[in-house]
């Protein structure tokens, strides 16, 4: 059949199939062309944008702009009001020397009638043993008074103080207290222009801003200031060198070796604590950051006033030697101390001094103290802490075990 004789309907369908085919082909070609052009443009842009620009490097033009920060904020005001009262404290000690002549070179010892077999002696020369910080808190006539830590001045043969202006002056020890780790020094007030003010350490809050000022790592870095917050109002730690437990302020303001004895101040520039120690590691060996501690100002003021008046702190004494119950084996706790299994903590009396408070009250060797006043006793530190709450002349009740039985005695406390 010729095309002329084909069905008109079939011709119409073939026409539209040709149109659709041409359209599809055009779309594919056009889309591919468009995609190809797009990739070319994108690659060109990427290449152009990462090329190092040509041109001269001589134009410069960078400048320092006016500082928009507030240089007289609350922290700087607090620091400036106190910094001139902060000092470096230098502990001078005599140099140890040993002189045995030629025999000493070979480890020998000179024989003779001398009772002094140890020829090691002080050379008389003084050298710097350690450095710490302190703060001038009082000026009276020709004297000025500085509070610092007991461990900063312990063992000293002489003391020097470097003032905030760099002047070095001699200092004398007025008094010290190992239990609270505090000491008071006296210097000539001729060059003292600023004294610090104590704030109420009972009126502080966790989270408030504080500054620590001192000489970390020694007087080379004198008057260094670090900022932090009060992390906790009260922590119980061994603050003194005699193992006594005391309440301290915890802060994350950076405190390092040499900061000891320096002030912890609030944003009004008031001293609310005396920096005493930092925690550098845990019992499992983990390193610790941002855990420093300061003796509360209220405790500081109470102690330094007594040191100024008496040169020492008089506290009651029981007149006993003692060990922690935890140091006694379980077998000995049963066989020697005859303790019931319910008693696991306390203090064991190892010796009682003649005429002491303990002897007068009837306490004996191997008695186990478990309570003093209202405080439970777990170790020697807790007993000292409980005892030091009382004054000489006060009475206190003590609970102890003897031969497995509990007893109570009333003590009249004395030195």
C-alpha cells in the first residue's frame, strides 16, 4: 500500500512520535551541554579563587587601633587598691658545712676524746632557703605588720621582705602557729604606704570573683595577680604542719609555689583569705588543676591578734601520745584492745604523761577515744581539731573504750 493510501490516523501518530523524539534528543543534548559548561565554570572559579594574587607586598597599611576595652574595671580597681601591701618573704638559713680535714675526704672519722663525733656545723653564712608571699595589714608608729604562712618562715635564721617598690628590708618574727599555718612579721614602716583591709569571710559565696596576689615561683614574679572564683566556701583539710584539720576556702584562682602567704581578695580589694596550699594531684596519681585553698580571714584575724599580743597561741593539751586506730591490726584490736567489732575508728592512747589532763581524768594506755565533746573522733587529726575548739580552763567530755566497754570522763583542760 502506498503512503498516499495510508490511514490518516496512523500518519498523525507517526508525526507526534517524531516530534517527541526530536524533543527528547534536544533535551539530552541541551542538558549535557549545560552540565558540561557548568563544570567548566565551577572549575575555573575554584582555580581562580585559590591562586596567589600577583602584585606588590610593599603597600603595608596595617595600624594599631584605639583600645576599646575598659582598663579600669572592677578587677583592676581591686588589684590596684591592694597590690602595694603585698610583699615577698625571703627565708634565710645558715649553710651546713662539714669539716673533717683530709680524713673526711676518704669517709674516715678522726678519733679522740671529743664527744662531738659529728663535725657537721653551721658555717654562719646565710643563703635563701625558700621564698613566699605576705601582706601588710597594720601600720603602727615605726612598725608595720605582715601576715604570712608559718611554713614560709619555718626554720629561718633570718628573714627579709621585698616591698612592692622593690626595696628589700629586714624583718623579725613576732610569732607563728603551726596548727593554723600562720605567722606575723614586723618591719620598719618607713617605706610602707599601703596596708590591706580584711573583709568578712563569712560573707562570701561560691561563684563570686576573687583575685590571688603574690610571688609565684619567687620574687622574680612578685605581685603576680590571677583571677578566679570561690569554688567552695568551706573545705576541711590539713592546713597546719601538725596535721590539724581546719576549714579553708577553695578557689580556682591559680596558686603556685611562692604564692603561700599572699592574699585572696574580693572585688572590693578586701582580704578574705590567706593563700596557703594547692592540690596538685589525687591519691591515684591523677593531676589536678584549679584547686587552691586559703585560710579564711576571720580565722586569720583571730590568730594574728593573739600572736601580736602573746607571740604564740596557747591551746589546751591532753598530755598523751597517740596513734590512729586504723594503724592497729584487726587481731590486735581484738586481743590487746579488746574492742567490739562495731568500733572501727578512733584514737589509741599509747602513753599518758604524769600530771597531765588525761591522767587527772583517769585515762590510761590503750584506751581508745571515739568521741570528744560533740565530735566523733576518727583519727589524731580529728581529735586535735575537736580539742582546739576549747580554751584552756574549759571542761569537755570524752568517750573512750577500755577492755571492750565504753566509758565517759570529764576533762578540765590545761596547757
